[in-house]
């Protein structure tokens, strides 16, 4: 969601109003498949994707425990493995560019 300024003509005068624009973000197919390997509910959970993309590891662990009822040790393992795979993909992509 973002704030955008829109201009309208009201009685011949140009008036500017703030407008809220809702952006719909597509889920990454690779990320959905990775999440599905651990728990089916994670793959379609928008908060899981938001926390993962925002690099909020601790919040992601707590979210898995509170919402998806994953045990604490398992949630830490899931998040660490997901970030390890992300780091490996990024390193591979960087090596391909050079």
C-alpha cells in the first residue's frame, strides 16, 4: 500500500487529493515451493513471504511458532535453512554475472 497524490477537476478548478493505492504483489513460485516443503500453510501465507523478503528472521521464527504451530527448534531450523538456500542462490547468481 502506498500514498499517491491524485488530481481532480472540481467546478473547473484543479484540486489535489491524497489517495491510497493498494499494490498486489505476486508470490515467487520458487519461494512458494520451498515453503511448501516445510509446511503447506506457509506457502500461501502472505505474512510468511513478507517476513522472509524483509529479512526479519526472528519475527519469522516467532510467526511460525505462533500462527503455524511449529516447535521452536524446528522453526529455527526452517528459517536458517531457507536463508542458507537464499544466500547460496544469490552467490550463484553473482558468480554467473562475473
